[in-house]
DNA sequence: TACATGATGCCCT
DNA sequence: GGGCATCATGTAG
């Protein structure tokens, strides 16, 4: 293997296999997500997405997200109103909204705003922090060069696969609950600089600056420019 | 019941 | 930079 991993965490086994439930950081409360998705987007950058299961611990730092609003946002799944598929968006804040796209990929969002008001943040890229080997296994990738790390979680479909996120398993789960195996925590890290650009891969309302990313971070799905 | 679509990623040129 | 796989979902008929 021999691949170096940039990490701001210290004293943690990066392979994540023999870690005995370390306190990674502070659990984000539901109130954090009970706000405008644009504000949540900015502030969720730098936080850790954590998957904790028996014999498995994964963590990745959130470095790129997009905000999706309500009916005033034509690109949002909530724009056409509530359906069986998007009902999580209309529920309480801090829940996982997972959808299946292009017959191949899952994407993870976090619901925002109070119960009854739709809105979410799409997690688009992570910087791998804990459990790199497990992520590589899940992605079917052999880590040989440092550049291979970027293939693990740089993109919404990629990170979902690396973390084993599926609709059947995670949709509707409370990311702010201590008993949930998928959570978002704050370990104190703060991005030095946040950039804002147009959202990626959409046709409607494509000009709105609702994509947020950590400046200078190599794990974003697409460089600015 | 049929059909059009898509908040992607991978492979090829 | 462009083509395309692949299927759950929503909507029209």
C-alpha cells in the first residue's frame, strides 16, 4: 500500500480496523440543519461524515456540497412537490435523503429546514480520513499511487459507494442521532477559505451559485475554473 | 402499462 | 472532450 493520507486527526489508526470507538468529534444537533440550505452548506464544509458499524469505521471530511432549495428552485427534487421518492426532503431536518440516479449511482443529501419545509444539501465530495482501505474495497479500487485516493470519494456517486450508502439502507435515517451508524460530526476543523460556484450536472437553474467547496482542496469533484 | 428522464462515472479518443 | 450504460421514479395515456 504505502499511500500517504493527509489528515488533521492525530492518534487515530487510519486503516480504521482496530480503533476502539474513539471520540472523533462533536455530534451536530438537529438545529444545525434547521436553517437555510445555503447557510448549512457553508458551515457543513470541514465536518466529518462518519460510518460506524461493528468492525468498520469510516470517516471523510466534507469538502464540496451543493444547496437545493424548495419549490422556487427548479433543479431541486422538491420543486414539483412531495412524492414517495422525495418525502424525506419535506420531513424534519438532519435526515439522510438518498436517491438512485442514472441506473447506477446513489447520492446522499441531508434534509434542512423545519418539518414541512423542503430543502437539502447534497454531499458531493469527501477527503478520506479514516478507513481508506475499506473505502477502496467498496469502490473496487487498488490503491497504488497517491492519485488513486481521489477516486475514492471525489464525487457524489463515488462517496456513496465508498461508504456503502444505499436508499434501502440509509434513506430517512437521522444523521444527528447517536444510535445512527451514519452521522456528521464536528472535530473542530475549519476551512481557511470557501469558494462558491454554479452547481454541476443540472440543466435547470444551472446559473445559480449554490455549489460550495473548500478552496485548494484536492479532493473536490471538479476544480474551479 | 408505456415511456422519458436524470444532482454520474467510466472508458475511449 | 464525448459517448453511453442502466433503472427507479414520475407522469401521461
